[in-house]
C-alpha cells in the first residue's frame, strides 16, 4: 500500500520540475531578446548559448540513465547508449563553426527526445515528465532555430 503522503511529494516534485524547467529557458529568452534588440545580431549570441545547450543535453542523458537504472529496461544497452549519444554529439559540436554547431546541437536535442519517447514505450519514462520534456524541447528547438536564423546569414 502506498503511504498517504506519497502523492503530494510526487506533485511537489513535478511542480518543482516545471518551475525549474521554465527557469532553464531564461538564457534562450535572453538571447532571443538580445538578437531582436541589436540592429545587427552577431554570432556571439549563439557562441554564448551553445555550451549551455551541450550541458542541457548531458543533463537529459543523466536523467535518462537514472530512470533506466531505477525502473529497468529490457534492452539496457540501447537505452543507456541513447542516453549518452546526445552528449557525444553535443560536446564535440562546440568545436565546429557556428552553423554546424547549431545544427549538431539540434540533432543532439532530437536524439535525446527520441530516447525519452522510447523510454515511454519501454516503461521507464514517466508520462507527466515526458510531457514537460516535450514542451521544453519544443521551446529550446524553436529558440535555437529562430536565433540561428537571426544571427547566421
């Protein structure tokens, strides 16, 4: 039997994840605002943001590993590999010229998203958390695409 206080803790954790997830979008909003405010936006905005994106991708992989190890996965090698693959794409991408860095980071984010979707099918990804990840992923991908369009000409 589930203890009576288990559900409120779960709701509290999810509310905290939503709040911190939205807070994590602030650097993207700041970069977009700067790109729209500066008459000629330059690539320094993307250069400033790209290590943050690589860090986010690595964080997502860590969350995936934790969920797989906690919940189990009948094919752990594939799940764990998909969890680390985005970081293995993102970090070397920082050494590429900016149009390619941005493209590689978008690919890394998409691979991380696919891994989370696979996690739902395999039973280790929480549906509510996946909804949050979807919303945050769309926001980050859109911000990167718009910012790239504004500063890479």
